[in-house]
C-alpha cells in the first residue's frame, strides 16, 4: 500500500514539516520505499517533483524538505508498489488538464478487478490508480459542465468514490487547485491548525516546530494524511466511507457514502 | 523572447553541462530571467522542474545543474515574458497526455494574431505558446490515429509549423518521449557528439567538460539550442523554415517548409 498527504490552506503555506515526517516512512520508519511524488499548486500552475528512490534517502526529497514551497493546495504520495513496476510513470501524484485547469490525483489502495472504460484520458503507466484517475476525469468530462457548481462536481465524485469503494480499498486525494476532495475507505486523518498556534512534534523524525513563529493570526492550514504525523496533537480520524471537501483550510462539505454489500 | 534547449540521445544521458550554460542566460549573460523549466523523460514517465525565479539565481536550477538526471529526451526553456504574466502557469515546457503518452512542448516566438479553435486541450495559463501547443494536439487527435507511423505525424507537424510560421516567430521543440520534433523560423542550432569525444568549453560560464570521461564509445548525444552553447565546437545552424526529427541522437528526417508570403 502507500501513504497519502495533502494540505489545504487559506494562505500560501509550505509543507516542509509534514513532508519531512511523511518521507521518513519511505524506507526508514515505514516500508513505502518505491518512489514518491508531490504536487504544489501555485495559482493555476503546478510544481511537481517525482522520484523512484526511497523518499527517506532521496536527495530530491531533501531539497523539498528544506526549500519552502508555498502553496494553498498540495498533494503528496509515498509508494509501496503492488500493481505496476517501480518507475517514474507509475509514481503519484498524476496530473491532467480538464476545462483549462490542472487536476492532481493520488490514491492509496487497490481495485484489482477494475476495468476502465475507454475514454479521452488514458493512463501512461501501469497502475490501477492512474486508470482510476482517468476514469474519474472521463466521467466528469462527459457528465458535467465546466460551469457546474462545486456541489454538483462533488456529488459526482462522491458517487464514483462509493462505487469504487465497493470494489476494494480506495483512499483518494483529488484537487483542481481550488478545492481538495478526499475520500476514505480505510485510513485517513486530518488536523486543522489555526490561532492560537502551538508547537508540534513529528512522530517519524526528531523534529519540533513552533507554528506560532511561522504563521500569522488569520492563517488556517489543514493537513490530511493516511496516519497522523504528530504525537502531541488531536487528529480527526475519518470514518470508513467518509468524504470531506476542503477549501482554504476548512471543510466546506462532508458526508458518508458507503457502498452496500452486493 | 526566450531560449530553448533540447537533448536527444541513444542512451540515458544527463544535461548538466548544457543546462549550466543555458541557465546563465536567465539573468546573468542573457535577459531571459522570467522563469525557466525543464522536462526529462524517463521511459514513459516525465520529471519536470519549473520556477518563476531567474534561472541564473534559482536554487532549484542549481539542484538540476548538480544532480545528474539521465534521460534520452529532455526539453528546457528559459523565459523572457512577452505574452502572459510571470507565473508558474505560464512557464514552459508544457505537458499533456495524448494516446497514453506524455507530450512535452516548448516554444520561442510570438504569434500575436493566433486565434485557437476550441478543442479538447485547453491552455491553463495565458501564453500564446500554450495555446499553440493545445492547438497542435487538438489537430493531431482529430486528424491522426494513435497507430499512425511517425512519418505521418511528422508531416502534420511540418504543415502546422509552416502555417504558424506564416503568422510570426515560431521556433518549436515537441516530443512524445520517443522522437523529438524541432522547427526553426529564426534561430536554432544543433551539435551531435559521438566517439571520439573531446572536451568542450561553455560560452556562458567558466566550465569545461571532457566528454571522453563521461561517455562510452557507442554513445550518440545531440543538443539542440537557440544559440550555440560552446565556443570550441562546430554547431550546425538551422535554416529558416528548417525542421529536423531527432531519434536516439540522430536526425531521422529533415526538410525545409517555408510558408509563402500572403
């Protein structure tokens, strides 16, 4: 399996602290050593980094840890390969353009029986995750309109997620740079940090940060992750089937959508 | 305007030497200080770096200069903005997926009268370059088949390039990771390095490399650039309207396609 990390914030914020914790799990405190990737939105643009090395030992990961890249939405993934070789084309997050925006996707899980329908978007690599992403975008392109409200798009994402969850493990991060959609079948947790900010200690590395010195009073920054990254904060654990739509650091909508046993 | 750099090689090769020379022109020996980007194919995957800082002073560019990333096809661009703000979304190279492969594009020039037809691929940023890229892919998707021979695709690219060249300056780099298509209206030069390899000295930085120590006898590595990067090698200058299709370091086809004055 893999681990996921995302951020939603109301002001451009760097991911160095959380990224440092997560990447230790790629070959050091965890087994997810088959590559990693991260995408940072900057306005409508996206800055991506992908590597097939274990994130705990990757020089490129070290650059991302120590080079603060400020973003309102970021998505990160460390991989433990099951479907698909270890190669750059199979490294999340994946990205495509839809309606003049970049959409970014990362997934944890496996849907071994998934058979994608042919469509405009096609996977480049061999993972079921990328095929799922293409399937979601093909669905949105055919069933939705570029001017649809986010509530309409979200309802389609919830229904697709529910259908996929009936076929296996499907923990999802998806963004168009404005909002961030998250869905959990097995493991996901979030934390929202806002004033008064305090210190936090990473679980996977000997690092403490004092958010008070790195923020301004109006900042709202949420982190969503497979397993909590800090030992001294109170993380909000997702229920199985729970989805949350994040926007500027806050949950804008949420619900539970569990597929019925066949 | 901007400057372009590409590499085509028959074995994975790093771009550190040429990239070091080109990036000096982004705010040091040249005025192209409005961002830079580079894409390296690794198999069917692509590793990209984009930055809005001047390449001569960019920490990320320094990482790419000193962190050898080996690739058979790479495309790089340093920007001097004319159309479109200075922001990440306007930074070349641009990338889209077509027929299950990533296509990468960079452009030098300006086609101020260009009016793109609506199509599947849409620009995310505000440059005419990205709109041109989307127009080319929309054309290929509608007029060609995924199984068409490279000669068929090339003929479409030549005709589209010729049409664009009739509207302004259009120096082009385009790849699907297998071949590299290049077209010149004003400035482009190439060099093919193969055994016996010798030393070369950059024009823009005090750097000499001895390719003999960095290669094996069967290597063939070509570099295509807006203006020659070295002072002691014999660069092959493109004619106006000249196109060359590169594959594994060699020119597989070439010709001249100049649009007639209206």
